[in-house]
C-alpha cells in the first residue's frame, strides 16, 4: 500500500469541495431544487513562496523526520496545522522542532508551511499540471449553470488558493531535474504507509 502525498494534497482540496457542491441544491416539498445559502468554512490554503534552498531543506527535513518518527508523525501532509497538532499529540513536537531548526527553519510551523507548498507544487508537476490547469477548471466552473453562484464563488476562491505560483512550480520542476533531489522528491510523494488501497 502506498500513500501518495502529492495526490493527498490535491485530493484533500477536492474532498473539501465535493460536499459543498453536493449540498448546493436542497429538495423542496414539490421536488424542485432550490439553492441553499451556506457559509463555507474551508480553511485557507496558505502557500509559501519557495526558494530552491528552502524547498531542498524542507524535503531533507521531511525525510529525516519520517525516518526518525515514522509516517504517523505526518498525519496530514496537506495541512501545516494538522502536522504540528499531530506532533504535539504524539509527544514528538519538541524533538521535531530540534530537527527542523537544525535545517534552518524557525520551527515546525515554518517548516510545515514550506513543506506543504513544495508538496503541492511537486504534485502539480508530477501530474503534468501547471497553474493553467486550475485556471481551466475555474473557467469550466464559471460556465456551469447548474451550480449556484455563491457555491461557484466559494469553490473558485478555494481553487485559486490551491494553485501553486509560477515560482513554486518552477522550483518543483528544478527539483525533479536535479539528480540529487529527483529521488528524494519521489520518496516524499510516494511514502510507505497505510490508507490507500492498491
């Protein structure tokens, strides 16, 4: 069984959107569909503008933390807060803080934000997507008359948040082209664990 961290990053965003789209219409007593007005509470996907150095350090830190503390230390690699919370719950937060500061990060949250940003950008590159892929999805959604406007607006905002910057995509592409890091990026995007059925 393999967990694809990159696919998890993308699927997390899709997972957050599906229930919202599915509840976009409510059945009335006569069977007609009426748009529901619903406030979305999707947490913002905050991305960090990457440098090649920070991306390499984030990957090296991930591999070291994973090697020392296992897959469970990184419960949800798509959410920096969840990473930190899991480490606090499992009692390894202070130990991991020491590791990340040795790699030049100010703390777990700083490293986790950089790590999730490179993970998202690398997953886009690996899947053959670019920033234009999200733009095309947004354009398709804007044309879809079956989705209520409030839901469209919220989903489009979420899609824009998950779109890696051109800079982050370029950094990820450079890592795939770097013989010293290609294998490391592959190990980050495909790590052993449980959860995905093959």
